[in-house]
C-alpha cells in the first residue's frame, strides 16, 4: 500500500521540489541584478523533471561523520547531486558583464510561482482524493 501511495505522490512532490530549487535560482538572479560580472542562471525544468522521475538525480551519495569519542552518535547524511545549471544568454549585454535581464527574471519568477501553486493545489487535491477513498 505504501508503495502505491509513494507512486501517486512522486510526480507532484518531485515537481514541487524542482520548482522550489528553481525559485531559489531565479531569486539569486534578481538579487544579483546589480552585481558586476554576475551571470544569470536557470535550470532546464522539463528535462530536469524527466531525469528526476527516471531516478537519475536521486542517486545521492552517503556522507558519514567522523566520530572522535565512543559516546558520540553515529550519523549519516545524504548529498544530492546539484542540478545542471545553465547560463542565460543576454539579449543586450551590459558594460559590467552582468547578464541579468530584470524583465525576463520577473516574468520567469512569477511564472514559476504560479506553476508551483498549481502543483501544490494538484498535490493537495490528490491527498484529499486519497483520504476520501480510504474513508469511504
């Protein structure tokens, strides 16, 4: 049963995770709009989502902590490989080498926010549907 629930929510949760990471990248672009030499970045969302759904990106490496005393608690952490960042080609290069186009960044940021909200609504409706199926 758990496996079926995981499969049901896998697409929406993966899309939400990628949208969150993309939003952080776009926010960094906006924050560095006046930084000389800053190169605007983005991720190819659809290809990143396809790779994540195939499990290519989920291959995380395990990192264990070095214990200096016997009383320390052993812990492991997983490190997820970074997303393939791409640099944007500016329509109009600036004199200081900054490639952030604020109009493009604002539109992309708003579009990503709207799609994030849509994915969140979809996931919420899916949870409600599963809950009503379990109860009834």
